[in-house]
C-alpha cells in the first residue's frame, strides 16, 4: 500500500468542515480590515529563501525541500541542451569542471587545434559582465596550465543580443564570441518548496512594483513545506494563514499603528473563532544597527561558554550569534538564560516605536506579555516581533508568529519597503479548536434526501435541481435503492427530510415529504416544497 509521505497527511471530511470554517472566518475578519488576497507560487528560486529568510536559520540550512530543475546537476542538463544544439560544431565537448576542476566554466570544447571555453548560463543585463569576467579568468588559468595552447576562444551563451555585450570589458587579445540562446531557453535552476510565504510576497511586491499602490495589505492561505521531525502539531506539509502590510514609508508602513492594528486583528480573529486562552508574547528585536551592537555583546558573552554548548550553537556563535536563541537543546538553556538580551541594546527610536505599539494595544484592550528571549527563527525581523501561544497545544504551542521586516525588500534587491505581518499555523489552530468545536458542529447536513422509486431517476434529478436553486442542501439517491435502503441512507447522511419521488407523486405533482426526526409525513405540491422545507 502506498501511504501519504511521512510528515504529510490527508485532511478528510468531516474535519475539513472545521478547516473551511476557520478559513471563512479569517477571510471575513481580513475583509473588515481591508486586506485582500494574494496567491504566490508554491515553489520559488532557492535564492529567495537563502537571501530572505537567511542561510544560517534552521529553516534554510536544514529544512528546505530543494532540487535542481531539471536534471540532476546544472552542468549535466546544460550539457544535454548544448549537445543537442551545437555538438556538430565541435570534435569533442567536456563538462568544464569535470575536466579542469579549478575552472569555473560550463564546457571545454575542441575542434582541430582550437580550444573553446564555454559559459552557457542563461544571462541578461549585469550578469553578462560577471560572466565575461569569469570567462577571462578561466582563459588565463587555462593558458597557465596549458602553455602550448595555440588558439583559445571564449563562448558566452546569452539571450542578450551580441551588441549589448560590453566589448569594453573584453581585452583586445581575447576573442569572445556570443552564442545567442533562444529566448525561451529554460535554464536549469535550484528551486525550493516554499517554507514560508513572506519572502514570496515581498518578491511579488518588487516584481510587480506594488509600491505604486501605496500601502499593500494582503493575506494568503496555503501549504508550506519544512523537513522537520514530525510530531503532534508539526508537519512537513503544513498550512499557514498569513497577512502582510508592506509599502513605502511615505504610505505609513512604518507606523506603530500598523503593528498594533495587525495584532488587534489577530486578537479579533482568535476571539471570533472561540479560542479564548491565547497569550500574546511581544518583543522588539531592534534595527540592524541595534543588532550589530547586540551581536558584538553576544559574541563576547558566548566566548567563554560556547565550548560547553551544542555543535549548532558553536557554529552559530561565529556566523550569526542571535540564532543561539533558537537552540532547543536542554543542556544549553541555562547558558542561554544568562546571555545579554536585545532589549538592552535598543536605540531611542526603536524603544519609542515599541512603546507606541504597546500603548495602542493597551488602549484597544489587547492583553500581551513581554518576552525578551523571543527572537523568532527567521533573519528578516526588525523591531516588533511576536508570537501567540495556546496552552492546549503542548510543546508546539506557538499558534502563530510574526513581526516587522523593514529591510527585507532591500535584501531582495527592491526599494526600501518597511513591512509587518504574521502567519498562523492553521494545523495548530484547528487542533486547538477541535476540543470545543467538533467538526460536526460546523458541518451543514443535507436538508433533504431525495429518494427516487423505480424508473424515477430523471424526475428525482429534476426535483433536486429545483430545490438546490433555493439554496437547499440536497442528497440525491438513486432508483436502484429500495425504499428501506433509501431511508437508511437518508438517516446515515443526517438528512432532515426524505422526499419520495414515485410514479404517483409525479403524476399528482405532489410529493411525500417525511421529517426523519419527528416521523411526520405530508404531501406537498411541487411549487411549495422549497418553502415548506425552509420553514422547517
Ligand atoms: P514561523 O514562526 O516560521 O513564521 O511560522 C508561523 C507559524 O507556522 C508557527 O507559529 C506555527 O504555528 C506554524 N508552523 C511552522 N512550522 C510548522 C510545522 N512544521 N508544522 C505545523 N505548523 C508549523 C513564518 O513563517 C513567518 N513567515 C511569519 C511572518 C509573516 N512574519 C512576518 N510575516
């Protein structure tokens, strides 16, 4: 038997009714705050997450589903397409790094006494320059290693017309030839199933120049993927309901009013869903400038103790000391407890921003507690950071998390665009709802089971179609069922009424309608059926 992959699961009815209820409620609440839906692709260029979320985070360094698309290795895939297109031009073609590991080029090709160094990546604009530089240094290295080489030509594959290649970048003693690749050339690239959605939203913001719209308030609902160790409340495919506010500072994206509004919206949503015992934990992780000082202090504080910590922490202490706070190893916790906290390093501006957020939250009556250990597991956060926890969830008790990411757009090559957002773990949200609100309680049962007698399938379908137009929920049986079996089926699906469609009924244009709970049975004319059922 083929089973769902470890860490993934099927969501089955009736449980899906609870998921629908949560999503419908979220959409309602988001609408009231004037958020609109955005849908970004489920996979993106790996580089987006490496640069956005951060190489040193657990998510990027350990948990991503990444693959080369297509082929197993970029050079192998390139080789295939290159061979198909150009092989006849050469006597021999070899993958560059295989032949000369020190040469960072795609191919070495031979024809007579000529040697060609070939760089065949999909390139446009500024990348062409970089490619030329790489080719030139490869040529120099080649000549150094093969001093008897006579002719050595460089070939650059590009979709940019030859004229655009900056000739000034190529020394006169080098012959550079550009091979134009078809514009629809599909370059092999590293792709990743999205482990989160904020980077995708900010990429879309940059790609579509959404700053023209001022402040963007968007939400998303969908699957995310992380290769974590599965346990209760932790899956490899999980679902997030998230929202982001992003735009130029002139549109008010930096205002503490936005932070407070997002938090108040979350409190409203949780309350509306009937989740009462949540706890909002709040911190400020400062600006990059604040953090530079903090990192310094952390490095110093870690120096004498890091030797006693886990391997991950030893690495983090060097590369990104803030990530030490993500450590879950029990033995490391007493050490981490004694480390300096970011709150001690906040600038005056950051402090005021954080105080303003808190003041508004207090005014609107959203309770919170401060947690200066909360740094969040993603590198893009600045200033306000938060999590909502829920007691019933056990170890994986963070029902949602979020914060500001004022520098993310710039880190991804976009303009300055401060932003704030959150993502709810929908799996965990549904789990904490399940106790109080069983799926059955939000599931709408059929109003009517339409039971056709022998030969009456067509008439029954016609009647069902009429009733459904009145927004009634109809389960349509079939004429092969005897009456007793139809009654059993109607009871099993939880229908309120059973409607018998027999020859006599059709002739009279009035049908036997039986209330399955009370046993009351009446004959109702076709034209009055919908009304009678709706009145109950
Ligand atoms: P995050 O804290 O990594 O933040 O994830 C948000 C929520 O997703 C968590 O609080 C948790 O409920 C849920 N979650 C995470 N991993 C899993 C898993 N393996 N299984 C089940 N649930 C999980 C982010 O993703 C940020 N993009 C949030 C954000 C939006 N920050 C600013 N804007």
